């Protein structure tokens, strides 16, 4: 899928444009297939895939820069119920499951490491 974006951008003269997967995640509550186990499986598999692959066929030497959506649930908004539950952590900063990476949370920042 990422190569399709690279091809489209390249066809418009943007062969040097960097593409980032900026928000990928799975809800843990609030809708069909929204469950903690499914969110854990999705996020863990995404992390394994990105860590295990260096690039794509179109850009084999370029790592896939990816960001999980979201670090915390956002239960104080007026979005649909599913949209409130994408966090790796609940709104009270408790982990919902153990992702395939380690997190250290302080008052001001979250650090992710292998």
C-alpha cells in the first residue's frame, strides 16, 4: 500500500517526498471488533512489521516511519464511542495491554524503547 502512495507522488514529480504513516491503530471498545485483544494484536503486529522490514520494494533502503494512534484514550471528547478508545493506555494512564515495546511515562513525556 505504501508503494502505491510512492508511485502516485512520483508520477506528480514528487520522487523525493517522504511519506509517514502518521496515525495507525485499533479501538479497544465501542464498536464491532473493537476489543482489547484485537487492539493488542493489531498494534503488536504493526510494530513487528515495521521493525522487521527495511523499506518497501520502491524504496528498499528507507525505513517505514510509523506512529501509533493514540497513546491515551480520549474519553473527554464528543466523538463516537469507538474513537475514544484507540489508546495504548486508558485515560487514567494505566496500560490496557503489554505492547511489543516498552514505555516509560513521566508527567511531561512518553519514551518508547525496544
